[in-house]
C-alpha cells in the first residue's frame, strides 16, 4: 500500500497574516482547485493559534453543502497545513459591487443557503460566532458556504461563562453588546438577520463606529430594549446610560426596506428580536412563509457572479479576503 | 492504520525518535530532489489493553515501570493543583491526563538525574513535568478555557516552588551552577521553548483529533456520570458515590481504551450493584431512596438504546473499575469517603468489590484475539514510536477515524 507523497501542488500565494499564509493549489489526483492555509507553528508566544485549533476541530466534524469543506490536515516541513475547498468569491464583494443587480429571488436563495449551513452547525451544537458577508463564501457553481470557524465553539456546559467579545461589531447581537456571559445560538441568528438586511439595502445595516456607538446605532434602528420587551435586560453588565429610542413602527421599516414584501419583513423582524429568547431559531427561520411565497429562490448556478476582472484586481481582492 | 511510502528517505527509519535536532530548524537539504518521507495516519483514539502494554514495552524500560507510576501520580497531583488554582473545569484535568498518558505511549519515558554536563535544549523536553505542562496547555485550548501560557507557567512553577528567574538554564530543570553555559535564558523562557516544541509533537500524537474519536459534545467522565445519574433519577448520595469513582477512574489509562460515555455508564452500573449506604458527604440530602428503587433503575438501563453505549465496552469498563478497587482501594479517593469496614457485611470494603467481580465473571467483553500476538502488534506501524522527523522533513497527513472510508478509496485509486 502506498500513498503519493505529493498530493497537492501550490501555485501562488494569495494572502499572508501573522499566523498563516494562504496559497492556491490543486489536488493532483482530481485536478480540483483548493486553498492551502499554512499555519506557522512554534514561533509564537502561545503556540498553535486557537483559531487554527477551532478550525480543525469543528470543520473536521461538519460536512454540508453550505459549509466550507476541510479536505485535509497535514504537517510538512514543520508547519501545519489545512487544505480547504477553494472558493473564489464572497458575499461582501458582491454586495459592494454596484454593477451587480440583486433580484429578490437571489437574496432569498443566499439567505436560504446561509440558514441551511448555520442550521447544520447548530444541530451539531456548534456556534459560529463570526457571521458576516465576508465569511459567506461563494463557490463557482453558486453554492454559498460558511467559512472561518476561528471563533466557533461548541455549546458547552450551561453554567460556564462565555466571552461576549465575539462577532464582528456590526453583526453583534444586543446581548453581546450588553456583555452577556451566557448566550445561545440566537447570536448567530441575529447576525444572519443583519446580513439579510444588508442584502436588501446593499449597505451595512448597523455600522457602529465603536462599541459604544454600536449600541446607539442598533437601538436607533430597532428601539431600545426595556424590561417590558426583554425581561431582566437591565441586569446585564453593560446596560446603563442608554438613550431611549422607541421601537420602529411597521411603516418605518417598510420605508427603510422599500422593496421588501410583508413576509420578508416578518422574517427580518423575527430574526432581529432584541430579546434573544424571542428571536426565531434556525428551524423556525427555515420554515418561514417567506420561503414559500413567490418568487422561488434562484437556483445557485443562476445567481449573480462577480464580473470578470483583470488579474491584478483579482489578486488584490484575494489578498484582502485572506488577510488572516 | 499507518501507511508509509516505500521510497522513504534512507536516513529516516520509522520507529526511531531523533530528538537530537531542534524542531525549529528546517532541513533544507531534503528539498533538493530527494524523495521526502510521507506518512498518513488515521487517528486511533482507543487501544486495547494488549496494545497498550505493547506500546509501553517500547517506551518504558522494565526498570523504570515503578518510577513511571509513581511519577504519574505526583504529576497528576501537580496538574490537579494547577487546574484548581486557575479554576478550570475538571474536563481540563481529564483531557490533560489523557494527553499525558498518550504521550508516553509514543515517547520514551526518561526520568534520570539531570546530567549537568550536557547543554542540550532537549533536556527540558524530557522532563515529565514540562510534558505535563504542555498537556495542560493544549487541553485548555481544546476545552476552550484559554489562558496565556505565561500565566499557567507562573502558577505551575509556584506550586513546585521553582525560581523562574534563575539564569543559565540549559533546559535542565535543576537549579544548578552549570558554569560556562552558552545559554542564558531564564528558566521560564527555556521552559516556554520546550513547551512550544512539545506542543507540536503532542498535536501529532493526538493526530490533530480534537474530539478524541467520539462526538464533539461528549463531556468528560465526571460530568457525564452526573448527567446520567440525573437522567436515571439517582439520588444525591448515590450520585456522589458514582462521582467519586469517576474521579478515581479519570486518572487511569481506561480513557485510552474506552470512550467516556461507556465508562460513565459502567461506573453507574457498578455503583447500583454495590448499593452503597454509608458515604460521608458534607450535605445532608433531604430525599431518601429505598433499595428497591436502585434495583429498578438497574433493571431499567438499556446500554445502547438509552446511552448509545455498546455493551461489550461497558462490560470491559466494569471489570476494569472493579479490578482497580480490588488492587488499589487504599490509594483511592473513594476510600476516604466510606467507612473502612462495611456495616452490613462487617468486612473491609474491598470484599464488596471482589464479591461483585465474581458475579460478573461471565460478562461478554471485547474480543481481543486479533491483537494479542506480538508479531501482529509489531507489524502495526501505528504502534511504532512516532518519528517526528517525518513531519519535519517530509509530510505527515492526519485523518479522523470516521474518514477511514475515504482513505480506502484513495488506496484503491492508487492501486489502479
């Protein structure tokens, strides 16, 4: 029995960060394009980076069309290499590309694929904790795949403290903004809700300038939580000196999301409930009537794609995406 | 399963640990066209007892068996102190002990008097205490209880009363005057370097398998035992008895043989059979339980349907637990919480365990026929002392055992 000593070829470097270098490459046996994340080991004060451990730990366990595939783990010349599915584009790039038009069926399709991927994580008791358009990658066949499990963790013991310093600021749920030490998969649901809004608006929905501003931006849009709508919210560590904004009326939301149907507004409202216990879970979201009303979600292969670009620009984009 | 390419670099033979070279210097000469060593390893988190004794025969010399056991107890005490001081949950302790025992399946146990004349950085790497620190460090990462290595070191060195600032350390743990040393790192820094190097080695030994062959959410024995007790409606005192057994068993090599849920269930079955009535606890529980109830609970347990535990594995664990107490009752934690003489029988506690074992004589255990012959064990490349130089100079690929099917497909593909 033998195995080919060289199973992958590296072509070009597409990104470099403090703890990893990303290369494009090919799986020789299948000619499949892959990305190799080479993780530097042994040079840092605290050894193998936690995010690398998480990525291996959780991605080895998950296999789903809407979750990035970890193809292989190997160590060579004393570095750890993670072989990942190669995914050339992400949702952020498309949102920012004003020349690409999103139809409501396209948004529905991306949202559906995102929810399916997260549902698979949650039913395996894994919280992603860093959902944002930049981490929703797009395969050449249009499939959306959830990536970057560097902040993920498994839902552990109920009496254990979790850190509230997770999720990129704009997509951070109010309980996290308030510094909650116990939270649920609802933090991921919130992020998806904000991404849904961003897909419709084509601009970030709640772009706070800093952590304090984030609270203000969030509550100006969605109302300041009170004891009435969110029991015991005032017990959370960072709940103090808040400006009180009234919750938005249905009409205000209609005005903000002018193209949204009533059903899509229902779903958005349900995903962005301030009280995490009232927020819908993944199963409820997937079964929402929004997905039953016309138009049907676009087939992945028919979804808008990144416009062809000159090689230089593409390289810059890659560099940006793989800033590790 | 372990597969090596036939064109292995002549300088690298499997089964030889080359610890003389620093892990941090990549060897450039191997890149110049020579075939590079390559190995694929499919994680095997569990071993049979015959595999374990075979592995130990390679790493622990007969003359050192006793030292190894004694040192292990001291070290687990030390690890427990660290875990307590840093307020980590017990699963960090449990994972650390698993890693420590796994480490010495594939690495030589060397615990000699430090040789002052050598100025070898690897000296520290051989120190079981530094190995233990590495195990704790990696366990905290895997169990999501992240702490800076520095903080763990400070606590650990304080527990052992070691002066971290002493200079001139050649990596040797002793605080001797090794004059003329070229290395002027403080002990803390030398320790850190050794831990960094050991961490990468440990990662290879666990085959980058962070779920240890089970499922992601499978808790450690102590916590599972309590969860199972709760599910079965077992009262406080009996649960406490089970927990004490769990705490004893956690430090044994049983975790290298049987998955934790099967061990926990075995602990509960042993407890229910013993029907412990006298146990010293700080709290006085309000509820009381009649023996009839215990029998009922025991009768109602369905290993596989309720707990997804294959029966032979549970039986294997039951026998192991009983043997443990028959031989080591006096050293166990449980012993401190029960009276020396059992009230009902008027005999020492150990007789209850012996009596129970005699009743369990005909349990179906695992069939180990396939791995009893030494010849077979010798031909199993997975059981060789792990060659770190493969990952250094060539490539070592790691797969979870549940990906085995994919691996077989690859083999078929290449056979064509």
